[in-house]
């Protein structure tokens, strides 16, 4: 139940219940505004386990308990990959710090965590982990478990706006496909020619392919609890050679998923492993699934495709994200400069 204040005689009192325990405290001869603020802060302290003078300390909010509650909220609002990443970040934070109570999370603890964690991982990873903790505490505030987020003022580690883009050359693409197994070659080819995200391709079904208009539909699937990133639907045109590959895939497919397993289930495992095997045989030292998406976008820009179009094909919610490829198209900058005539 929420806290409230009531004036009795000349003094204000607060009366509230936390975890089935009723607390009544005399605030004193103060203004109503001060009394309400005092009552709110007192209830928050009770929730966090600080209690009030002369009383036994109630149960502290456990960090692991709040994490599970936060992830439960996240599961109904985010894609599975986002939930997985958030859970991993929070568990890493708990394991590395060893703390068990929410009240132990302070700006100083976070700054110390950032300092020590930077010795092990990149700044981007540390920012993801700290960001997950801030999100968890923000949810605690929204659920009325805390009055404020104690680390709201903590800043991200500053660094370059974007990481250097890594993508494959045309020669590397050919070598990769030549050294891929028959099962995984169509998968890699589709990645390279659509720029789809991993989860989008894994969850791609035959009903998502518009054969007549030659396009792939990336759509929300409520019944299967799958949503593309940002829950933004989009359409990706299919080239004739990819169309032929997909038709051949359908001829021998088993189940509703385009690249499903022999049991007809989504192929969640082994894609990265097989990609690395093919890359090793092709003499490519480092590769990730996301690099195939970068390759698709990079070659589009180098071929002269404008950034807003690339944004739509990739499903970026903001053109700012797509701008990481801008340096690959110096032509549009030069043409812009040439339009200026100050003489």
C-alpha cells in the first residue's frame, strides 16, 4: 500500500504498510509538503531495509530478486536477444561485485566497477553492463520499490562514437561461399544479400516470403513471441539469384522455417560455428555473423545507394546508426560541396 500523511492536532503522522507490516510514525509540527516528502522517503527506506530508529530491520531487497523481477518486465517488452543480453550483463555485474543487496549499489561502487572491469573487457561491454543495472533500477522506481535511481547520474565511458566497421571484400565473399557446406551456403548467401539480423533469418518462415512481388517480409509474430528489433516491420527485395536459391531450399525443406533443422525447428545453434569453419578454410582470420550484415550495407553504399535507402533495408530506427557507413561513400559529400557557388 502507498504511504500517506494525516494531521492530528498540530502534528502530522504517516501511516503505511510494507510487506504486511503496518508502520505509524509521528512526523511533527511541519508543513504538509515536508510531511509527504518525509513519508515517501521513509517508506522507501523501509523497502530497502533501513527501517526506522528503535525498530527491527525489515527484509532487504535482494539484488538477485530485483534482477529476476526486472527481467520479467523486460521479457514482455523486448526481443529475446535483448532479454538474453540484459540478463547476461546483470548476472556478470552481480558475480563480479559480489554484492547481494540493492542498497549496496552506489555511484562509487559503479565507478570502481568500471575501473576494474576495463582491465578485462572493452568500454562498450562495460557500458552495456552498467546500462543494464541502471535500467533495472529505473524499473524498480517505476514499480514503486525505490524513490529514485541511486546511480542515475553515472555517465557512460566516453570513447569513439562508432567502432571501425569490418566487412568482407568481394573476393572474400566468393571464397567464403566456396568453402561453405551445402547446408550453410544458402544461409550465408541470404545474410550477404539481405542484410538480415541473425534472429530475423533464424525465425524466417515460408509465409514471410512474397514470391509474387519478390520480397521478404520481416514481421512481428505475436503467437510465436518473436519481434524484430524495435518491433519495426520492413520489406527486403529479393534478387533473382537469391530467389532461385530459396526455391531450391523450399523444395527440400522440412517444416515452416526457411532454414530450419531436420526436425523443422528454428536453427538457433551452429551457424556461427559453421561460419568460422568456412572462414578459416577461406583464409579469413576474423568473422562474425553481424559482419555479413555489415558487408551487405557497406557494398550497397560503395555502389552509390543513398543512406536513407540503406537505413530502410537494414531496419535502423535512426539514420544516425546508418551513418557509420557514410565514410564509404565520399561521392555524396563531394557532390554536395560542388553545389556551392560562392564566386
